C-alpha cells in the first residue's frame, strides 16, 4: 500500500527564497521582466551619467579632470554628432527618465499578469495532481489541507511572486547604479558599499524572522481551516448534542495562535521599515565626508555620486523590504509547490493497456490484502457472473467495502488476482474499467447545486434526455417533477433540501446516467424506511440482466432478490444458501 509522502527537509527541497521563487514559479514571463528591467536601469543610468557633465559645465568646471563616465559620454556624443551642451544634456536626461518610466511600467505590467498566472497555475496543477492520487494516500489527508492550499494559499503565493519580482527589479537597478558610481569614483563607491553591506547584514536578521513568522502563519492557517472544515461537515450532530460551543472554543484557540503569528509578522515589518531611513541618512553623510574631506572630489562629482549612492542604497533597502514581504508570504508558495510535488509522487500509475469488457463476469482468486499489520482478507475466492445481482453481507469492518475497492483498483491485493472476464485487472486500462462502473457509496455526497448538475457532474456530453432516462431507471421521475424547478432545483448543502430516499435516488441516477456495465451499491438503503427501500430494490432488480449489480447490505429485501449471496467476515468469504441468508438478514 502506498503511504503518504514523508515531509522533506529544506535541503531535500532545494533552495528557497525570493530569487528561487521568482525563477521556480511557472509564469512564462520571467525573461521579459528581466529584459525590460535591465533596459530601464540602463536608460536611467544614462540619464544620471548625463547629469555629471551638465553640472560640471553649469559650475564652470571645464578644467576639472574628467571621470571615465564623462569620457565615455563625450565619445558617444562625438559619434552621433551632438554637441555636449546644457540643453542637449538636459534633454537627454528628460528623455531617459521618460523611457525608464515606460520600460519599468511595461515590466511591472508583465509582473501583474505573472502574479495572476502563478496563482492560477498553482491551483490548476494541484487540482490536476490531487484528482490523480492513489486512494490510499488520499484517505490519510485532511480535506482542509487541500482546500486551504487551493483557496487562500494560492492567493498568498501570487503575492509572494510579486514581492520576488520586485526583489529582482531592485537588485538589477542597484547593480547598475553601483557600476556607474564605481566609474565615477571607485574609492567612494566601495567605501559606501562596505557600510551598506553592514547595514544589509543587520537588517537581514529581520528578514529571517519575518520568514519564520510567515511560515508559522501559514501553518496556523492550515490548522484552522482543517479544524473548521471538519466542524462544518459534522455540524448537525454537534448542534444536536449541544457540543458546538466546545468546538467553537477549539477554533477560537486556533484563531488566537494565528493572530499571534500575524502580530509578529507586522512587528518585524514595521521595524525594518522604520530603521531604514536613519541608516540611509548615516550612509549618505559618511559618503559625503569620504568624497569631500578625504578624496577631495569636485562638487559636481560629489552631487552625482551622492545621488547614485542614495539611489543604490535606497534601492537595496527596497530589496530588504520586498524580501521581507516575500518572506512573509513565500511559505504559502512553497507549501502549495511542495503539495503539488507530493501529490505528483502519489499519482496512480497504471501499466495495463487492454480494453476491459464485462461479458462473462468478475472473480477474486485467492485474494489477500493487508493494511499495515492488519490482515483484512485472507485468500478469498468470489465470483460475480455478468448480468446477475450479487450481495455481500456480514458485520461492519469485515472487509465488504474493501472487496469493492479491490474490484475498482483503488487498492491492490497483497496476494492473489482480481479477474475481469478472465483477464487480470492489472493488465487492463483501469481508467476505462472505471468508466464502465456506476458506484453509490454508503455516505452519499451531493453538491450544493441543481439536481441536473449533481447527476451530470459537469459532463457536458450527458444530455438532458439521458438524465431523465437515468431518473426513470432510479424511480425518481415523479419526485423530481414535483420539485419547484424540476431538474434545475438546487438540492441544498449535501442535499439537505431532499429526503433521505430522494438523495439515494439522485445518487443512483448519477451512477446510472452513463449506462454502466457494473453497478456497485454500498448499503444504499440502510437508513430508509421499508417502503422506500422496497421501491429502490424494485428499480434495481429491473436493471439486472443488462447491468451487473454488486450490493453490500444487511437488509433482507436485497437478499430476497439476490441471485448469489456471500457472507464476508473473519478475513474470509463464504457462499451462503438462500435459507441461511434469510435467517442472517
């Protein structure tokens, strides 16, 4: 049996962080974002570089030794045949600012689309993988875990991608500003950069704490949704026993833990935001002292390199802010990402390719199955001839439902074979085999939707006529016709607006609408009154011949009309004579 995937350590998962998130997320737009951010940074740096000769000329400092930036600019102006005058330089700066704004806007527009793409693709991948997992994995997972990932965590993952994209943007812009500052005065630039690195190391502690708080918030949110999902599923018996107030207390404690994680997250965010401004001011003042008192740079160079350092450090400070934002939400991205990988590993894998038929019948030959240390079935033999009605009876927990799970390929036997028309189930196309089966479980589920939607389950190939035919076969035509809007009547949460018998008939119609070859019924009438049970039994018996029916039951009405009866219990299956079956029922 497949077990749920073990939790992987961070080292096993690979690198984490804003940059890893930016490149790992499936948006298809990373290349365009990076390209246009680079272009925007280059254009802005060109405008800032033009500021240096403009100030030099305006201050009458033509005799001052030219920097590398000024030399490169003069060569460029000579190449295109433009004079290096104040009007031309001012125009170049203005054009560069407009172009930078346009390129940045386009890049951020791509980021906006990418944010929606990331959340959407995460949801799509998780839904796709989730519906492909093996049954043994799914039964061990809380439903709230997946519901929370598809709804809230996917949205937070999109926000994390936005922050990661802004980190990438700020890093690229900082690198360009720094390169330009180095061309003007590498001594001042490196001295200021060293101080900036020290600031960054100090602020990084707040980023790390934000990441921890964000991960804790994600975990608390998952726990709350899991608990809430379970509580709402069982709200009726909780209210009936007056126990709902106790459940509310548990939920309140979960909310309190979530609130505490959110408070820590806000604290670290505000601490980082408020520390940046004074630290930046100290850096600028230190750079000014270096440039003026130690290296004796001209005023024009001090102004430009000061502007560049302010831009560089302020942009690097934005990196910390965005990294903190990403750290607070990236846990959601990695949670959904890891869940997709986990469900991918737990996907059902079918090797059979033979198209199934059900013309002779199905058999279980010497089948055994063990769950952990518990042996449920031990070398059982069972046969269901095609076109018959076979019932399985026996005490709860004896293995009746496990037999149907084996027939459906939801579990694999630890020994023995399941045969369909003499062919091992493992050699058949399991997907096509399940297409031939109609299944009505003991615990019915109906969506909060119309009768029609509950029968078609979104399959647009099923016509309204086919639905009406299935309702007739299930004996449900009269009550559906009497509903306020007929087939379009909404049945309520879990079918609460219908009676128990009506829910059973809708579920039976759902199983019959695709004209199955095998119909499996698991205690479908156990909660119904005798008259309603007899009506459903009559409807089912009329199908036998063109449909093979396997029914799990304790009810005598099913035994009376069965062709074959088996008793399941004590890890064995025994063929029961009709008189003995009547007595047991």
